[in-house]
C-alpha cells in the first residue's frame, strides 16, 4: 500500500471499530438462499484462503451466481488487476441488462 492508502486506512480505523462494536447484522445460509437477483462473486487468486472458502460457500447457496477468480490479484483485485476485474464486472452487468446493451 502507498503511504496515502495507509493513512486513509488509519483515518477510517475508528469508524470501522465503531461498526464492529455495534455488531454486524446477522447473515446466514437462509439469507443467502433468498437472494433472488443475479450475483457476481469475485475473488483474487491471492486472496486469503478464508475468503475463498466464504466465496465457495456463497456459490453453493445463492441460486443465480457467477464466479470470477482474478489471476495475479489479492483481495484488492480491482487494484491489482483492474483491466480483468473491470472486464468481468462489465460483462456480468451487460449479460444481465434488460436492454442487452
């Protein structure tokens, strides 16, 4: 990370701690099964193994999913490999657009 990105993370730390202290809303298997819109799951090839396991599980639970694993990318795949990430997102959006454009 750049010095600027590190500082931004430090600046956001207190807000993030407040969110964690307030508690995240519960989200379980039932919630995932009830997602009724096309869903794109994206992981980076070098993302932490726990993130791959979460994505694996979501892929089995959410009825209409597509999955893309971005090569040569971490959890910050949009930064590590932006061209591939952007192409995947735009392709997904286009394939689910009601106008097909």
